[in-house]
C-alpha cells in the first residue's frame, strides 16, 4: 500500500477571502494493491435504469427530469483509486444501498480510469467538463444534483469508517432539499405552514444565488467585504433555522411524547451551537493552531448533534 496523494480542502465560502481564517481538512489517499472493481461490470455505458450506475449523463438527466428525482454523480477513478474501490466495496455493493437508491436517486459514474477502454470516447470530454465545472480535486467525490441537473444539493466524499446506514442517512439528508422531497414534505403540512415553509425555501434559494454570485466576483479582502460576507451568512443561517424549525416540529409530532421532547431539545442545542460558531467567526479569529482547534471543536459538536437528530428519525 503506498501513498497516492494528500488532498487539501477548504470551505468554498472562504476561498475568495484570502488572509482570513483558513480551515483545512487533510486526508491521505491510499492505493490498495489488492481488491477488485465491484461495480464497473454492472455500469451501463448507454441508457439508464433505476438502481443501476450509468455513464450516460444525458440519459440520466432526461430520466431525472421526467421522474423529478435527484442525481448522484460519482467522480471516480474506477480501476486505480483506492478510496473509490473501498467505497464501492463498503457502500455501493451492498443490497441496502441498492434497495434505497433504486427509487430515490439516479446514479451516474463520471469515471477517469487508467484503462482508456472503460469509458466510451464520446463521454471523455464531457466527463472532463463536468469535473472542471464542479471543481473536483480528488476522488471519489459524490455530487448530488436536483432533478434539473443544475442545482447542486450537496456533496460527499470517502470515509475510513464508512458505514452503509450512515452514508444512506447523509444522502437522504442532502436530497431533502430536492424538489421532489420538498414537494412531498409540503403535502404533509397544513396549508398555512406549507405556505410559510415554501416562502422560506424560496427566499433562501434566492439569497444563496446572490451570495454565490457575489463570491464569484472574487471580492477583495477588506472590512466592508467581510461585513457583507457575515451579513449574507447571518441571513442564510436565520432562514435555515426557520426552515429546520418547521421540519423539527413536524418530525417531533410523529414521535412519542418523551422522544419528541428530547428531539426538540437536541434541535435547540444544535441551533445554539451553530449560532455560537457564527458569532465566533464574526470576531475574525487569526489563522492559528488555536483557532483551528476551536473551529474543529465547534464542527465536531455540530456533527454529533446532527447525527443525534438523524438517529431519532431512523429509530
């Protein structure tokens, strides 16, 4: 087993504000000398089917739009990437994954193998264009798109402690922001709450688009732009809180009284922890090992609380 690469990733929203706090997540990628490609034999090179991986992005997009389903893009190096093989074996070869994915999400392989015969020639330029468009810097990267093939709902990567139930939970959490899941959730709400929820979702999406456009303009690092950055984040965080509060109260209504109370308490604690992180960031901490440690502690706490919330829904 040999070291293949070290991948540094930064929070996208900070990349244009050089000189400010930069938090890196460092991962060492290993190439496994043994192991086989578990999925590629079943991957379609033409067309698309529910529950099967395909290389045909256009066919996948057409089906996703027709059925209003999200799309999972797997950016991979199927015949050489150790972590890709690891995730294929630990996650995508499992029957639980197949059972979940077959009617929830369209699966697309964006493959960059060493064996040039694996991917049809007509898809190679398109694969490179997609990689550049989504800024993919390492494999595997799982990008989840809404049914229009344009809006990115979220992305995931490999994990040494990958677990099928945990991964499905992470995917499910991301696709809750998709058109199909929002539509399904709205039907469960009474008419008044549904209108308020939809307004919050639409306002957040519009504000996020404005924020992204501002970030793409590569604003210079100064006090005015930092304040604009924090103003955007504060408004987005507030909208996220309002959306999640409606969701939390609805989910709590389906639980037993004792669990419902505990669920709402964890949700409130999570909201306060996020607010505390945002307030700390607004103090503009220096880029130091101490700041990195504080940031990591916040992130670990938020991750644990988020996983605790998810456990209520999966019980």
